[in-house]
C-alpha cells in the first residue's frame, strides 16, 4: 500500500491526484509527490525497515509505487569506509557510497528507473524511454528488457562507446541525436506529448526523481541510523542532490535518525567545463545560467539542469557549498580512488572526489567530521577517458630471463617500481 | 576460527600442514584443503549461516582463512529466476546465478581472490600476483590496492581493452606477455619460485580454489536450501566447476540440503575454439589433450587447464555432460540473455548460455527440471566483441520532424520497428 496523497506543484502549491503529469497546469512549476506523513510516522520504524528486502523496495513505504515490477536487485550498494583514501586526504571519517556497483547497469540510475518503470506499468504505458547522457539509457534499456516493455532511448551522438553499446545490447531502439543533452531533452518533451510514451525523466519525472531518495536512506541506515555531517554529490540534471537532502529530512521527520548538529551539509560537484550550478552557488545568486558543456565528464554534461534551482536551494538551506574540477583533476581523482580503495569510477565520480578534495583542502569541509562522497557511475563504461593516461609497457617474451631484465637488475622490486622499470 | 586440518594431495593422499605450497612433494599431485567435517557438522547450521554477513565470509567456517582482510562486499550476487529466457527455451524453472554483478571488478574471481589474498597476508606475503586472462588480474589489482599490497599481474599481450585498463587503473605492475595464457601461467610458476611472491592461482592455489565454493553455497541458500537438478558452468582453468560440485557435496554431508534425486548434475561449457575438457567428456576419456585456443571467449581460452581432469571427474560422477559454442553462437547467446533478462555478460557467459541451450535442445537437460546457468563475467569489459553485431543507425537532428521521418510514417511504432526503420 502506498502512502501517496498526490502531487503538489513545488512553486504555487497546487495539488493534483497522482497521474502521468510533471508540470503544473497553473504555473508550469514542477510537480512533486506528497505523502501522508502522519500515517508514515505511525507505520515506518527501524524495526519494520530491517525486515524489508535488500533492494530499493526496502523503502517502498516512502516511494510512490503500489506494485514494483523491476529493481529487485537494484540499490543496497556498498557504503565503504575509505581509510586509505582518508589517510591521503588527512580526514578521520570518510565513506564512499558506491553506486558504481548498482545492478544491473552499474550506476545510480537503477534507483530512479526501478521506481519510474514500475509507475509507468501502473499507469498502463507499454512504451518507456528517456533522454540520457548514457547511464540512464543503459538502465532504462536493461530494466525494460527484463520487464518486456517496448523501449526508446535518446542520446547525444557523441557518447562513450561503452554507454552506446551498453544500451544497444538490451535491444531497445537507440536514437542518437545530433546535439547535446539539452537538445535531446527538449526533443523528448515533444515526443512524450505526441506519442504518449512514458519518457521516464520527462513526463514521469515526479515519480522518477523520488527513486533517488533511496541513495540517502541507505547511507543513513548503513551508518547505523546516523546522518553524515557532509555529503558531496555530482550535479547533472539536478535530481539526486535535492532528493538525498529530502531523504535525510524525511528520516529526521519520521524520527528514524536524530538531527544532531543541524543535519547534513550538502555540496555540489561539477566539471569546470559544465558548472552552471556551482557558478550560481559561488556567486550566491539563485539563478542558474545555462552553459554549453565542454568536459570529459559527459554523464554530467547538462548545461541547463531541470532541477538546478532545487540543488541550489538544498545546498544553501543546509549550509553547504560547491566546487568544480578540471578534466585533469577528474582523471587524477579517478586514479586516486582506484589505487587507494580499489574502486573504478567514471568521470562523474572523479569530479565528485576532485570537488571533495578541494572542499576539504580549503577548509570548507572540516577534516575531523564525517564525510560521504557519492559515487554514481562505473569506470568500465568510459575506458577511453583513461586510455592514454595510465602507465603501460611493451609486452615481454614468456621467459624468466626477460622478466628479470624487465626488473632491470635492481636490488629490490620496490626500487624497480620506483625507477619505472615496471 | 578455521576448521582447516591441513592439506592433502588429491592424487597420493599425502597430508601436510597448511602452508604456501600447492604441489605434493611426493607425487607432484595438487594439494587440496581438508577440514574437520565432524566439528563442522556440530557447528554449521542454517540458522548460524543466516546470521552471517552478506558476502563471501558468510561461509567463513567452510573456508581456509582465519582473518579476512578483503572481500567484505564480494559475493552475495543475484540468483535470478529467468522466466523470459525460460519461455524462449521452453523451460519451466531456469535461474541465472549472476556473478557479472560481483564486486568490485564484476566477475566470479572476487570469490577466489578474497580468500587467496587474505591467506597471503596470513602467510606474511607483501606482494601478490596472478597469471590471468583478464578478470583475475582486474580482481587481484583492485583487492590488492584496497589492502595496500604490492601487486604484479601477468596477462597475455592481446586481451580486450577493458580488461587491460581494468587492471592498470588500480596501479599494479601489469606485465604483458607475448604468448597465450598457458605461456603466462608457466612463467608465473617460475616467478613464484624465484621471487617468493604469492602468485594467487599458482602457489596459493589450494586456498584460492576454495573461494569458488561460495558460488555453490549461495545458489543452495538462495534456492531455499535446495540444490538445482542441473548446473551449467564455463570451464577455463577448471577451478569453479569441481569446487561448486564440492560445495554441493559439503552441504549434503553437513545436512544443510537434502540430496534428493542423487544431487545436481554438472555440465561444462567451452568455446568451440578451445574445448579440451568438453572434447574429453564427449570422447569419454579422462585425458585432457591440450589445445591452442582460438576464440573470442578470451577469458576462458585456456588450452591446458590445470584442473581439467577434476572437471571431467566431477561431471562424470554427477551424470552430467558438456557442450561447445562457436563464436557466432556465443554472440547470439549474449544478445539473447541481454534482451530477455537485461543481463549483459562477456563471451564466457555467452558460451555458458549457448552450451545450455544445446544441452536443453538435445534433451540432455530435461525442460521440466530446475536449471542454474552460471554467469561469471561482465559484458562491459568486452565491448569489442559486440561492437559490430548490434543494430545501429545514423544520428538524426534534434527535431520532432526528423524523428517522425525516422519512424517512417508507419501506422504504428511496432510496424516501424519491424520494418527496421528504428
């Protein structure tokens, strides 16, 4: 049973029943799902949650779906205490929330797609789709295949190979668009209207975005029902950050965590080549000025983020901030995370870690407080980003002599490694 | 506390204390770990297991490690009821055990590496390594990075890009060898001897292989403490199949599952271009004749499998069989699994499904009995395998008109898709 009361416009407050609509008929503001929190307060306890499944539907009471049809292995990703990385950064309590492990297509998008596809089926749609920078397309294609739904995904023409093949393999219609994500997104609005399809992040957006809350719920439960003092997340269209903020607020309201020290501060990470939200935060002006993206972090290259304003608000409300990362800083951060923690993320994750490093070094995030860095995508999809930057060496013959020579006669292996012989 | 009694030679039965040795000093047979099963029978119950962690260490009592140092998010992968695939194949009860989701490097190797690295640290090694066709190297590199160990991985020179970068990113010394896996493996034996390193799948092999049992334990628990009637697994070096067979036997011996109908039958899947074990099975002769591999399924292209003989034995003992798949059948099976179940596997997984299809079609595996297909690796690492075979189309401009034209004026979307317009 769902606790949904209906939709409410985030701008003018107009109420509506829950249906496949995302924009307020009065003021064109975005609709958001509202719940019966009084009933939730009576129903949802830590004990009840503990008996739930270990996937996104553990949080079903707090999601706008009556009958889940997919996502039974999505969510429940690792929260890893990252002590080796923390040592490099001089921090005392650092965690990685690792959605590069999310199933089945290895990004945080499984969360929003599990909810949105289930809702689409509930509404009676038989065709689902999305506008995507890659990860969302992968996820929609995989979940749609498993659910037996017809599927169209729309992507910019110049995505990484892993993300293109990673949609095509599941058998949807993959439509490449000459343009950037913002062009694709505009086209998808028109397509949703004309063809009556469930374009999950367009006309099902109020339901879709709710799925992102599970990222925050999991962090709190995994920390033993505590909130971290600082949460750093990447910003693309602006879904995840405000929704994790909402998730923390809901947990406080429902009495599931204590709001000690005024809750968690939120921080936005963007690539320097596409940072409309961080620019607004730094200028302290709540107007997001669109940009033309130019960055290797293609999955977050959204110049005109649908929910950028709400990212800004959540950050200011929480007392947080933002930071941008250059392409080189992104690659360096990917490598740092991989070599210290054995986690390989895509450029979006590199951006988030690079931004976290800046915020920690500048003193904005104190080193002695708990910090969660949100990793939202997997490095296997963006191999070309690293291809040239990693140490490589010529093959040797399959003989001990050749290996000895490669070690170069150094007294110790350590010396040989340091000397760059290996 | 570990229940290990020591090592025992699989050939002559010689006993040894548990140490970093893999070959019997008397007869050169392989050592295997033996346990105090009487004590295990008194200790291990379904209830005790249910309170354990949700990772490979859930099975710590049945593994040869005192103090785990890695693998705390490895294992515990989905067992998925595959009804859409089953419908295509005409089966009634089909499951995919999906180690393409295994963490942190998305193959079944996390299981053996978690055990072997923990054991290496216990033995006092500070350098770990492996001979690998890619997945093992990825896993060793990632776990070693997270554990702060020095690491060397040895791979054939011609692996897929995803597997090469997927090791390099974690910062080990990646040594490419001019030759195939069997050449790499021979060299690694010499290196282990000369340098005193823990080459996990060579001199720590008795401990390493035990980790593969967790694949089988999980299947049984996920089926509600039942064994499937039929289990199909890929064969490369020959680790996983005999160890899953052993896992099932142990569960029967410990009274954790019932041995109804004489246990589970095992089936080997190999690529037609490298099928020494399947050839032996088909000829019904327990001699594995080495081959020169020639297949797109590089991760299982091992022409001279270390434990091929034990694969043969387990299959014959269980009443199972084997089947081979051509490169085209492998690609077709990858696409079938992706489009029906939303699971993207590498060629090894395509091989396993293709072999299963043959065994089902030929009647060797009855359609009305429970079947588990073991998927051991992830398609994201082998993009080049599919690159050319998937439907693709030219980008269109970002306008509704262009999309309408792409749909080609067909009366319905279904028609347009069928006509190949999308």
